[in-house]
């Protein structure tokens, strides 16, 4: 793969963005990928770029913060550079000015762009006393990330912030930590005896700038028996040195010196409230140093309060002082927190994170041509499954509506002869595992093969409302779209009527867009399915339904997920859909569970007999000619509630809702 990385800052200025880019270059080189870095020219670049080609552009320093450079490059210049490199994907590292021009170049070349949100520019504008610019900056960030093929956010607070700005396609991607460089064995008693003999060391590492709120460290600077050590540089350093005369300011440190200093701290404090992640927090944890950080932004995902550190109330400096004093005064607690801190980041290696990044690149490469085709048809682009809510409802009554896909046709995995399982059954089991022990989980499946949208509104909806569910899934419309010419807007409006009726009754609705296998014949129907999905996105937005947009998951089209009849999912496909639905509903670790299930589960789909033409096509044509449907005379498999036990087993049928 050929990857072009556009970075708003780069060597020799080292910060979180630069550090991430260097780690990505290392991993991509090790995996045999070709890389190009486009970044501001700010001085001599003497770091190891792992064979990357560079295009360093003329830049100017940001007023008041000369370490930050701004590139004013024309999109035409970037397009020419990128056309010469021929990238498969463009990686935008903390995009703002250069990143916006990079997006224009990506659109001109029809190349997918992956934007990595690393800097809370909106908060920075506020901290630097530019309140009038804050809303302008927010609108720019929103437009930029909505234009990217995919946006990667490092933490759940960053995801929520971008969602509030209207960014519609988000994926979670954190940061790796160098656990070889940052480790407890780097602790140096020699360093401690020179810097703080006999004292407990309270430390901070990071830029010395207004947005980092380093002045809040004054709240802990006079704790008895302690020494405050501040590592870093920036425009706020002169004022901080006057404010904290007893603190030791080391200036910028890197390499072994930084690793030794960080591991030699007893407590690490991070007061900044505008962190999208908090890489130095992660490095402190890897060094076996407990962390006290503000309970907002990126630190919320990194620090486990009362396990490996403390999160204090944002802006409450007395709480900050109390949390630090608690660790300073209790050696045993500090040691326990330190051990937990090291363990918490053991799995967050850069190799693991960069492998995930390549997966996001592949997703973007599949999505870009879909986006372009939809835009040519004046349809909206597919949106990623929503981020898991911070506190999701505990559903206990789930009803599935739809056609043969939701009935589970062709999913015979571990089922008696003649019976089917299906994605909705699998989803019900996952939800039952997460349900309340005090209340049984009830599940009904009213879906029947060959059903259309009209059957949803006239037959399935009234029965669903009578069951008084708190969660309903709807996957319907494919049978309408493959038949005679259809009014797409009217069809979606009919679905909307059902969704609104369920929402008015107090139920949450999971709305799933219909999808097609990746076959040549399916191309003929692609325009209809895309237009219907575009309408369903509007329905979900207008009604508050949870949307599972299958066009944002191109893997569903892989033929290995489809049965031999070429129109239904096989067991592997039903598993894929079930775990994607669980992820959209906020089931914890649904993605990891899905991967484990796929690795351990051997499909036992029977081998179909006969040819596709004789076995599947001709019977379908015969039914059509005689005005019959495959679902004639077939009842829903769970027309009333069944109770699913804690292990996902169906125990009994519930007589009442």
C-alpha cells in the first residue's frame, strides 16, 4: 500500500502529532508499505523516517507560539505532489490548514482520506482568548471531518465532541505506547538523589502552554516532603517559573533522558482539560507511575480512578490537591497503583494500534468509490455505526421485524433439521447476556420470508405494538426493491410511519439498511438500494432511531458471507450482522467478541445439492408467475415472547408481554 501522511506539525518540533507520525512510519515500513510525508518545513530533520519520502513545505510560525508552524499550500501544489506519488490512501494527522488543502487534493484524485483527530482546536481557540473565533473554528472542524472518508478519534469524549459537531463517520483509534522505552526499570535512584533527596517527586510532562493549564500545579507545589518537577517547554514557561519558584524546570527532554525522568516520578499530574487523548499519561502508566488527572476528555479513558490513579473534578483545585496528597502520604497505595498502572497499558503497543490503522485504511479504500457513486446520484453517503452510548438502556423486551434475513433463512448452524437461527436470534442472546439479573429477557421474532414493507405496516407492526417492546429491529425493503419499479420515497415514508409508531410507544428502534452481495448481477439493483438507504438515513435522523448503515460496512458484500442461493446470508454472514448490530447498540466489546466467535466457530452449513438455476431461480420464477410467495402459509417462528436465559438459551414461552 502507498500511504501519504499530511501532518500539521513535524520534526524538529516533537509533540504528540509528530510522535504518532514517526511510529506509523516505522510500522508501515516494517510491513513493506511505501510512505510520503508532507509537512511544514521548520528546521533540520534528523530523525529516522524509516525510508519515507518527504515534501517539506514553506511555513510561517504561529504568532505567540513559534514552535507551531502553518503551511499555506495551494491545493493544486498538493495535488501535483500526490499525483506523482500515487497514494492508495491519504492520512491526515491532526488536520486543520494543510489538512483542508489535502482533502481538496484527495477529492481531485478520488483517493480516500483518513483524518485523525488529535488536537482540540476549538478548546485551544478558547484558551488563547479568541472567543469570537471559537464558533468559526468549530464549523471548520465539522466541515473538514465530514468531508474525510473516515475520521479516527482517540477517546470516547473526543467521539462525543465530534458527534456534537455533526461529524457523521467516526471510528475509535487510540494511541500506542512504547513499553520498551517507558518502563518501571528506567527508574533511577541516582537521578532522585540529585533532584529530590528524601522527597516524593510530583511530576508533569508536556507543553508549557495555556491550554495545558500547568499553572494549576500551584495547588500541589507546597505539599510537605515533595518536589515538583516540570518537564517541557513552551510560551508559558517564563510565567510558570515566576509562579512556581520551588519547582524544577528541566526544559524539553527526549529519548532515554525522558524515560528515566518519567519513571523516577512518584506521582504524575496532568491538569489539562482539553486533551483528546493524553499520550504522556499513557507513558507515565507504562513507567509504573500512578496518575492524577482531570476527569474530562482523554484521561477519562486512560485513568481508572482508585485503581491506577485518580480523576479529580475538573477545575476543582482543592480536589486535585487532596488526590495528590492521598498518594503522596500512602506508600503502599502508591505501589499498588503503580503495579496496576503498568499492567493497564500492556496491550496498547504501537504495533497493535498500527495494525488497526491499516484496517481503517482498507475500510476507507472500500468506502471511497461507494461515496463517489452515491454523490453522483445525489444520495447521501453511508454513515458509520454510531458510537456506543456512555450509558445504554437495559432492554428486556426485544422484537425483530422483517423478512427472510431476519427470520434467519440459511443459518442452520447448530440447529435441528428444518430450523433456522439468524442474526436477530444471535443479537437477542448477546443482549440477554448484558441484561438485568432481576428481569428475564424476552424475545419475539415476527419476521417471515418474502415479506415487504406493506406487510411490516399492516401485519407485523400491530402485533409488535401489542407486545409492548422496549427495543425493535427493522430490516425490510429488499423484496420491494428487487421487483417492479418502485417509488423509493413513498416506500421509505411507509417505513417511517412504522418507526414513528414504535418510537411514540416508547420503544427504541434499530433500523438496518438492506444490502446486496458483491456480484455482477447486483450492480443492476445498486442504484435502488443506495437511494433507499439514503432515505432511511433521513428517517433515522428525524425519528431518533439507531441506524445500522450497512453501506458503511462493505464487508457484508463478501461472497463468503452469502449462502449458495446468492440472496441470503449463510451462518457466517448472520454472525457478522449480529455483532455489528450489537456494536451499534452499545454491547461492550461486541467487535472483539465477534472476532473470537469467528475464530472459534466452524461453519456447518450443508452443501447445497443441484445447480443454482434449477434449485433456486426456476422455483422463484414459478412462484412469481403464479402469484405466490415463499412465505405463503408460514408463521413467524416466535410470534410471542420467549424467555432467553443468562447463557442465551431459550427456556420457555412467555404468555404475556
